[in-house]
């Protein structure tokens, strides 16, 4: 795909980002919305309309797969010049700086990211040494533990900040859970007669003070959306989806919030993360 064809496929906001040749541009968008395409097309546009040398451009991403994808897309847009554009991961770029300017990094040998087997061994040792009171002790949760910690690191969420967020979440969830226990004490199933319970739940959580991390807003939005959709469709299916996502029966057959158990596990995960 050449530059003109790629450019023609962008929407107005994307074209605005690509056409901005000088200064910073911030693109805020979800996964799969074309951020990489905007970035590579903007690089191509800079090279096309200015006298910038390809090796004066630096593109950084988090993974080798993303860097390779960016290289392929840029190659399709501008051809041979793409090989002179510096496209790398943050780790790769950092290691290249250390190799090129060793006098500024007085290490005993060049540091390397730990290999997967070593990382796995470290995690297993930590899990083995956890007290039995930790809900994540053992190796059953190892894949999800690694992926959750990796995601937290990618999003620059430090262990202490994550711990504060979980504590705040649990305080709020316990208040909502008390409301659920009182309203749904005799709950049997989601049907038209139970719609009023979900309306009462929505009204009750509206009285709670907003939390710092937006969990209450999320809960409100999802229950209100479920109520609106149930009203529009004349069916209770959206409320069933909401119930299955947020609520579950405990050991005494009471309806409770799932998120309490999930956040308790996350609090135990912080110990591993630290």
C-alpha cells in the first residue's frame, strides 16, 4: 500500500495527526483503532514533506512484535528508506544506548533482561515462599499472575499505588455488597418481578460518595445500561448479563459481589509484585 492510498483511508482526526509535522501529537485511542497506522503514516509524511533524514527519526514501542509490525508497515509506505528509521523497543533502545556510551554506564558487564526460564524460576520461588494465607500460593495462578504484573508494569502502576487502589476498591465494594445482601436476601432468579430490585440497587449506589479510581462510576454505568436495555427490549436478558458479571452466590447461598474476591486476590498479588 503506497502513502497516498494509506492516507486516503484515514479519518479527519487521524489525518490531522499525520499532517502535524512539527511538535508533539497525543493520540488517545483504544486497541485496534489504527494508532500504529497513524504513527507510520506520520513518519512517512515527515520524510515526504521535509528534509529530515530517516536515521534522525526514533520510534519506540513495548514489544518486539509491535516493532516488527511497524517496520513492515513503514516499508510498505516508503520502501528502502524505512530501514534507516530507528524502530525499537524501549528495552532494545536502552541497551543500544548503554552499548554505545559505556563510559556513562559503569556496570560490571552489560545488563540483560532475564530469560523466560529465569523469570519463571523466580516467580515459582516467590509463590513457594508465600504464606498459606495468601490466596495465590501455588502455581495454578502463575500465568495470570505474570500477565497481570506485566500489564501493571507496562502501564507504570507501581506496587504501592496498586495497593492503594485495591484498598479503596474494597472499601467501596463492601458498602455496595451490604446493599446487595439486604436487597437480594430472598432473590431466586432474574425475572420481571426482580427488575425493581435492580432499580433499588441503582438508586442506593447513587447515594454513595464517588471513589477516586472510578469503580463506582463503572458500576453505576453498567447497571443503568442494563436497566435501560431491559426496558427497551422488554426482556430481562441485560440484567442477567449484569448479574453474571458482577454477582455470585457465596457458600451460604447469598448473592454477593464477585469483585470483592477478585480484589482480595489482587491485594495478595501486590505482595508478589513487590
